[in-house]
């Protein structure tokens, strides 16, 4: 039986109990199948079809005043709703940030739930490095100057960034860039 599984199987027309194929035959057969499927899909209508886009409308929420913000002193708020995992942080970093608003483009906001397994990043802002973290669960740390990109740890997604808008001295949260942990949609139903 062991000898049979090592040999190439040619079971055409023969009744064998343990008919197996080797790795090379499997890869060849699956490659041919994938190619056939790709060719079939590509040979469709030959032109693009219009597909309706799903657009999320986020609430515009007042979250602070620019004149009351102090460098490296974070302010907590909930956005886009009051549901689970909606706690966010607003911080004036003192350095230009991706997605930052204000004269120095140093005012940013991020969701405070780790994207790996939902760890609470409460009070984990490190002003000397402009990062949020490490997460108490698996030590994921995010760079707030670069759109919340992962610096270290187990996460595989950036921290969701809250999109901001300034209207005079008023700071508003107007949207989300990235998916909040534990949700399939950022907005509560």
C-alpha cells in the first residue's frame, strides 16, 4: 500500500481501493483548473459594468476646541456612536501627522481599540514617540504620525483613524478611515 501511494496513479478504467495522486500531479491539475476558470471569467462581456457603490454617511460630531488643546495631552471621546469599541483619542502631537488638521497639521484622532484582539489602549499614548500602545494583550503599538500604522506587535491592520474637520476653533469628527475592531460596519444599526 505504501508503494502504491508513492507511484503515480493511473486509475483510468481500473478499480483500485487506494487511488492517490502525487504532489506534482495535484499541483498540475489544480493549476490547469485555475487557468481554465481565469480564462472563462476573463472572456465575459469585455467591458466594465456600473456597480452601485456603498457610501457610509457618518455623523458630524463636535469633539473639542482647538484653543483648549495642549500638546501631548490626549482627549477621549466616542465616535461614530456610543456603542462597543467606539472610544477614541484626540491628540495634538506637535509634529506634522498623516491626516492631521490645524495650522501645523498635528491634530489627529484615532480609535483606541487594538485591531488585533480588541485590547483597550486606554492611557497608552507615549508622547516621546507619538505612538499609541503597547496594547496590554499582545503589545501592538501604532504610530499616530503615520495614519496609525503598526510599529510592532501582533496586529495586521492600522489603527482606525477618525477623520477631522476644523470650523474656526471647533473640532469635528466627520468619518472613519479603517474598520473598528469587533464590527463589520463602523456604524451601529
